[in-house]
C-alpha cells in the first residue's frame, strides 16, 4: 500500500510541475495562491478521474507514468453525481479570486471557466436527457475505436494493460446500463430506430470471429511491430486477448444488447426532444451550449431558411454558367450534376485507396500555401485514414481526432468510404479543408501547442467556435484561391448549404415536431446529398440535439467579426493578425470572441 501511495504522490508532484509548476504541496487541497495554479489543478484533477483521457493525451508516459493505461473510466451514476458536486465546489473557489488582482489574460480565463461552470450548474437537472448509447457513439463503438486509435503499445507491459482493459469492460458496461435504466424510469428513451441500429451493431460485433474483431486484429498488428517482444511473448499476449474477448467482452456486449432489445416495445417513432419531460427546456439548453448564444429555435430556423435561399441561388448561377439546365429548379439541377460519373471514383478497394491518397495531396498542398493568411502554424502533422469498416455504415461522412500532446501521434482525419457515391470529387477539397487544414486539425493543434495558457483553455468544448472555424476555413480556402475549379466551388457552397439546412431540420425535429422521414425528405430536396449520407446525418441530429446548429452560427459570427474589423480598421486591417486573435486564445464562447476582436480593433487603432 505504501508503494502505491508513494507512486501517486510522485505522480501528482511530477504532473503539477509539468502543468505549469509553482504549486505548493498544500495547494492540492487548499485554494491555490495564483489563479493559473487553480486552473491547472482543476484540469489535472479532472484528468486524473479519466484514465482514458490520460491515455488519449499521452503526456505522462514521457515521465515513466503509465499505470492509467490499464484502466477504464468510471461510468457509474455515482461518479457523475460526485463530478457535479466537485464542479459546484470549484466554482465557489474560482469566484473568490478578486478581479482587480488578476491580469487581463487571467480575467479572460476566469470568465471562460465560469461560463463552463455556470452551464454545468444549469444542466445538472437534465443530466439524463441524452442517449449515451446510440447508433453514432457510446461504449459499444467507442471502446473498440479507443483501443484501436488511442491505446499505444510499445512494450509487453502496454500489451498487458490492453488485456486489463478488455477484462474491465463488463464493469463499465454494467455502469452504463444502470444509467440507461434510470432514463427508462424517467421515460427518456430513444426513438425505435436507435434501438434497431444499436442492437444490429452489437449483434454484428459479437458475431464476428474473434481473430477478425478489431479488438484482436488491432492488438495483433501493434504487437507484431515490436522487435523487443519474442514470438512466444506475442503469441501469449494474443492468446490472453482472445480469451478476454470470448469470456469478458462478448458476454458484456450480449448482456447490453439484451437490455436494448427489451426496450423495443417501449419505444416509438417520435424523434424530437419535445417528447421528453421538460424536453423543450432541455433542447433550449442544448442550443445554448452548442451555439454559445441565447438564440431561440424559431430564430435559428428562420436564419436557416434565409441562408438556404441565398446559397441555392449561387449554386444555380454556377451550374447555369457550366451549361446545366437549371429551369427545373435546384433539386433537379443538383441531382443531374450528382449523377455525372466523371465526378466519382471506381467503386473498389483501388478507388477507395485513391480517395485517401488524394485527400492527403489536397491537405499537403494547402498546408504549404498558407503563409499569406497565417502567422501561427501547427507543428503536429495530420494523416488521412478510413473510418473502420465495423462502424462506417452509421458514421458521418468524416470526423477528426486530435494529436497526442507529446507529439507521439498525429492528428487523424477519418473519411467514410462506405458509399462511394457519397464522396464526389468536387466535395473533397472542402471536406479536407474542414477536417484537416486550415480547419479542425489546424485549429485544434494550434490550441494544444499554445504556451502560457491554462490547459483547460486548450481543450475548451465550445462547439460553435470549433465547428464555426472549420466551416469558415472552407470559405477561407476558396478566398485564398484553392478552389478555382467552379465545381469545387459548388462543393464548398453545398457544404455551407448543408449546414444551413441543419439549422432548419434540427429545430424542426426538436422544437417543431418534424418526423425523421420529413427531415430526411427536406434535406435531400434542398441539398442533393446522397440518401445514405442524409439518413446518417438526420439520425445524428436526433441523438445530438442542437449540435448541428453550431457550425453555421459559429461561421456567421466569425465572418461578422471579420467584416467589422475590416470596416473599422480599413488599411490597418491585417488578415494574419485577425487570425492570430481568433486562434491564439483557444476555443471561446462567441460573445467572448467578439470581445477579443473588439480589443484587437481598439489596440490596432491606437
């Protein structure tokens, strides 16, 4: 026991030094003298409660601290209750710091932290208003993805930790199921299609031969690369993994699947949050979190309708100039273009490999040409990979995972290649700019690499900023000349149109009682997207209310602030300096971003 206590004491001291230093030992429990020490202590305490987060960040391993890689998170209802209690206590400590004693940067950090803590306080009563296991995310697909993408193996100990996590899965699944049962008691159940998708996914997972399961094949691939392990040791590890999957993992999936199957008769086809107790209030809170605004569902819905009309008109103008017949309206014109075979790759493994290669070429090209718009650049690289086959059918068109803090893993842009028709060539540049450079990878990597900033601000979860920046990046790339082909520009406009339609269907589903099918029909008619993509998207909005509204709201705010800076500064406006202000403060709520830009304008004038 003494050795365990000593190890954790050293762990804390080392981590405190790494996270900024300056801590006195008593500050671990008492109020830190300096507010930045409070922020770093807060971030560390939160991270310490999540071994999976520590694995993903991968910043302790360089100090020889790696025991967390053997554990999975505590997903119990009790741990969530304790977390809310902890946040309330930390809010009171933060409020005790006098603003007059703080620097401008410290005041900004305090304001951002209070924004998050205030929201946590408001949202506690809606903690069960969600679907923690659904067709898009949850332990059932998050665990295999985490083990494949985040759990690094460089030694036999790392491999043993992998086995340990496999064996812990039943405990975590049981904890998640306990939370699902509370939701069931409160009549917060997902729509029927979610249950159908999840049970199908889990059934397919356990029906897979162990040696072909991603949990086994990923481990096999990683250990086979290790020259420090003998063939006998590798065989022993893989044998243990097979036993753990058969005896622990598969039974846990089967048990969770049986619970979901039991929900079938209790669910219905009502898809919006309006159906839940206090669902309207919960949805407004979700909109506030994801957009960092107080916009009402009606206002967001109307903005979407207005933007759809504008963007469709721009697309029709380009199509007419390219010789397309636009007399039959938007859907017919865009559908004609979408059926043109010249815009698609061969529907084969060779064609899919070429898509990945071309994405990387697009990213490398723009990464080499950004000097005209940016002073700051990301050090971390980015790679393009295919979304794992076991979950691509229900995954979005693409998503991004950030790099490890220690540089041991690059950022990864995951592309969905399930339906080859969902990857038209004219949309690839826009998607690459959004997910990689200068979009998500660029912004997230820059934030992680910022110096002299509290660590919580490097990972602040302000979706309107993060997704708004990525959508803004699509337009910026066009403005910088990287989409000179008119069809590539249509791809850009389609992507923006897609986000405008999201404003309409998200609010339609959750506030105006639209059905899943009504929303699918509306999105197909107004975007011309592949039906498979539309279905995945609508089903995503159903299980993540409000999130889809963050993109367009965030982009419009960044453009609004840029226009304001241009107007007030005239010849003094510098695009590079504007981007410095937006990027070098990390993710922030939109009203705080406006304050930062106003400060930049006044400073530049002076």
